[in-house]
C-alpha cells in the first residue's frame, strides 16, 4: 500500500499530539530524507517556545496555517525545520530533531562532509544541513514541493522526556523519540521505578 501523504489538516491538532504522530513518518525534501525518529513540541502557552511572546518578524510563520514549515537559524549557524500546528494565529509547532536516513544518502553525506550514517541527521542542525534546509522554505506548505511528509506505516514504540537545550518548562516532557533508534540526537533517560530504587 502506498504511504499516505500528509496534508495541512493532519497538522491541525496540538503540537504534542502531532509530535507523537510524526514518529515513524517519512520526511523528504527534494527526494532526500528519511524516517522521523525524534521530535519536540512547542506551544504558545509554553515559555520555552519562540511563539510565547507573540508574533515577530522571525517567528511569523509559526502563527500561520497548519501544515507549513517554520524555519529559523540556531546559534547563527544552522537552519532548523519545524512543522506548524494548530489553527492559524495560535503559534504552535514541532521541531524535527532527528531522522533515520533512507533516501538520498549520498547527497546527505556530501552536504554533511561525513560518512557515518548515524550522525547524518542526529540533531536539528544536522537535519537542516543534510536536507539543505534554507530560509526560503519558511512558510512553505509541507504537502507541496520541495516537501513531502508521509504518514507512519505502523504504530511505533515511543519514548518521552524533557526537551533539549532549554531552561524553561523543563517539567513538560514534550520530546518524543522512536525507542531504541540509533539515530536519536541523544538517548532518553531511563525512568526510575520504585522497585528499582529499593535495596535488596
């Protein structure tokens, strides 16, 4: 069965819901990409989100219709790719943190200047470089060229944990990943259970 192409209505839910559902989906940019294995959710009410203080020239796309790309530069170096969620004007999105390379691997290796498959797209900046993300893609629809996002083809086991590189809203476990994937940007913390904490 041919995988289903995701359309704007598929991104109309909360960023937390969409971030979960994107684990296992396939992202292609001009035919280059792979399976999404790690995401982070952000929302207007979330103090760690770019949209928390309202619309600006930088984050305007985040307040646009769902199913668009929000592209921003991280640390003045890397372009990072986000998928806009919720209704227009709300300001929510999902950061694509890592993918498992499947298509256009030679192009990714050339863009990244390395051969190690595990490191090609293991982090949002690496994803941006490997997929040749640029600011011109900001605000573009995700169901039109150069983007293609296909729904996951099965239920994947999902790990959750706090988001990376933020200092606010750490209590929100809005980082999601494919359990056991070697392509994650960072391992998820192992939950400590009461039984594990007991002494023999």
